[in-house]
């Protein structure tokens, strides 16, 4: 089950990206989809415990799948998901405590 606080943080981040970074609605939708992988990886653990979660996020993505699709994620898609996670954690460290 996904941690509710983590979910709220990702929603705040996407809202920030659309309002401050002026991200297009279609791009915000993609960012939200990419962050879904991060939420599923963290599961019930808060993001402040991310360094302790095993398998690591990149390792998790090697076995993850897109919703309703067969096979693994492509290398290009994995790079986009990791990029979104990096932007999220940078935002989180600047704009939130803990």
C-alpha cells in the first residue's frame, strides 16, 4: 500500500512544476506517471527512508512494468523515470523538512 504522505508530496511536486516551472498539462501527466513508479517502490515507507530501501530504485525499475503491459521497461523510459525521481528529491530537499 502506498504511503499517503508520499502520495501527497508527489501531488504537491507536480502542482509546483505546473505553476512555477510552467509545465504543460501533458508533461505534468507524464511526470505524474513516472512518479507512480517511485511511490510503488517506496510502498509504505516514507521517502526519508529512501536510502535504506532495497532493492535500490534503479534495480527495482529493471523488474518493473508499465500498467497493463507485458515485458520490462525500456532503457529510455527508465532514464525518464529516474530523471523525474531526481527532480522530485531535489525539490523535496529544498522545499520540505524531514
